[in-house]
C-alpha cells in the first residue's frame, strides 16, 4: 500500500474566488477534506470526490480536539488517501498549523503547504487602504488577542514598534483591548473593525481608538473580525464613501 | 465616453498557480496591464487582450518614477480602459499601493483591490513552518528594512514584541541588520533567509541569528529575499530535510 499525502490548504478569507488556482486543483483531487469552521462551506463543491469531515474548533463552542484532528489526518494519509486539510485565511498564521506539521513530520507523511489570503489583508482591501502606507509606518504586526495562557499581549511593546496592528480574535474583549492600547497610543489613533472580511457579509466601522470599541459594538459587529489600529488606517476615512459603492459589486470609488 | 476602472491586483510570490481565481479572471478581461519588476513575466499570457507596460522600479536600478506610473494608470482608466495594475506579493503590504489608491481616489476612478500571497508567507511554506507557532510566539511582524529616510528600523522595539520578524528588502544590509538584532535578541535565535520564495528558483538557508548573514552570503543568496527571525523559525530545522525532497515536486517529507 502506498502512503498518501496531506495538502495543508489555505482557503483565504471566505469568497471562493479568493482561493489560489493551485488550491482549487488540489481540492479537485482530494479523497478526504478536513474542514475548519470558519471556511466557506461552499468550498466542498470544489472537492466532488472527497469525503468531507467538519472539524470546527471555535473558542467557547463545542469543538473537535486538536489531537483528534491530527489523528484523523494521519489515519487517512496512512491509508493511502490524499487528505486536504483546509484552514481559513493563510494556514501559516494562527490556527495551529505548527502542531499539525509536527505530527506529519513525525509520521513521515509527505505534506504540501498552500498559502492563501489572510483576513487582515482582506480587511485592508475592504477599507481600500494599504496596511503599510509609507507616510505612516514601516510594517504591520499580526497578533492574536487570544493567548494560550489567557494573559494579555504586551500592548506597550506592540505599540512601540510604530507598525500597523492587525489584531485577530479580539472581538470578545475589544473594550479591554482598546483601553489597554489607549495607555500606550494617542486616543486619536485611527482604528477599524472589519467583520467577515473578504466575504459577502463583510461589514466595517472606522473610528478613533477612543471610540472604536463602542462604535463596533453599537453596530453589532462580532467575531470573526479583525481589529486594525495605526496611522495607516486613517487613510480609510478618505477611501470609504458608502454613497459611491456600486450596488452588488466589489467595485467602489477608491 | 464611460470611465474605465482599475484593478489593483496582487500577483503573489511568483508561481502563477498561486494567483487567486479572481485575479486570473480580471487579467483575462484587462485592456492594459501595468507590470511591476518582481512579478513573474509569464503572467502576461493570462491577459491576452491587454497592452502590457512594464513599470519596474527597483532600488538602485533604472526605474519608472512612481508619479509616472500613476499618470499612466489614470490616463488609461479615464480613456475607458480596464487597467490592471499588477504588484508582486500582496499589493497592500509594501509597494506603495497607498499612493496609487490616493491618486485613484482623487480622480474618482473606480478601483477594485485583489489580495494575494505575500512572499513572507511563501517563505514559511518553503520552510515547512507556521509563522506563529503558539509554542513560540503570538504573532508576526512584517517590516521593511528599506526605510524612506534611510534610517534604521527600531530593532529593539521590534524584538521586544516577541513576534516572529519577517524582514523584507533587507538583503543588501543583512550583516548590519543581524548585528543590530544581536544587540537585542540572543545570538542563538533561529533565523532563515528565503530567496525567491514561492518560485521555481526558491533557495533558503537556516541558521542562528549569529551565523545567518555569513551563511546566506556564502550561499550566494541575494534579493529578492525574506529574512525570518524568531523562535518559531527554529521548527524549520526539524522540517527541512533536503534528502527527502521529492525531485521536481513541491511535496516534501514534512
């Protein structure tokens, strides 16, 4: 019996058109698809031959333990199957790819990694801005607010870099998080929240750091969302002009 | 005469299979393609109807000034054309999209932004690692070493975040850059250099921060390359086993 293989596949922010061409090819030849929660469920249409197993794992909800996901992945690959492990955004940023890669390495299962578009990039596209406008900063930091040990990220250190901050998994604590950032950044620092970036349900608000939490909550925004903070985000105030959005189109007046 | 439109299109790290499906669609309908230097020249085959204009702009080489690129973009769009502005990686990280978006905004030209895979992600895929393995860090910082005012990035502040550092445009000063980082990070911190990530010519080296500059230079690595620094990069030592690479394939023993 030949050993199978695993493709660790990044599904991007949601819209299936934002998959890479290679990702679509691998799905077409998949025998087994292991699907995360935050992935567009319509993706299964691209894997018509595959057995699809949903292995969602969201904070606070009922979930498939990580160890079980890894066992499933190994079991099917060892049985000679082409397993496509599908993760939202880019598989290599947040989402425990490191642990899955270690398990594959240990079992000597061949693995191909396919990158995709992470939701922080889709959020910037939705706002019509660069993450790193050179008038404002020299980089961008992607950070999760959901730490393993339930501690707080070091907001002072993050703010001191002067990079744009793209904060993932922060909506459940956005008020505390913004209060902490207010201790180290001016209250007037531009900020935005983009919910479901890169999907048909995308919604966003823009405000100062001082007001962004209350405005996002009043607007009913929740997870999954990216919180963006930094002077480069201020460009969004200029670029987002709702009256100029063309109905039913991704086009906007820039 | 109807106004045209601009698609700001991210070409990803190089391999055309790593374009998004939507990017391929937009290229197919392009009237004019404005092409950056670092983009795979084979991309023009995807835009058979388009007039292709190369507007490369690389540090130190002969170059097309940014203002001229923007004038070209506006001229064709105002003439009713569908202009596809193609940038390597993700257009919204480095590469002056902010200025191009501002010019479009001012001229009230409709613009659609398409994300792609930035080379830092492709570099991690090449090394077989996550950028944010949760055993090691809580995020990743993308920073350019090529600052507008020729100053140095604040390496101490960047290192203090504890995030993985993905340094772009740093190869021409890798020795100084690593020396500066050695002042604020342990000499044993894992590091890697990945040249031409996500292309057929990809090459990489892995070493400690103390040795990475000399090893990369001895191996003849140069621009374009991403320099990765941080404990999460240490996983690459486990994952990269050259003897197990399958010839002519993106697959590897993980």
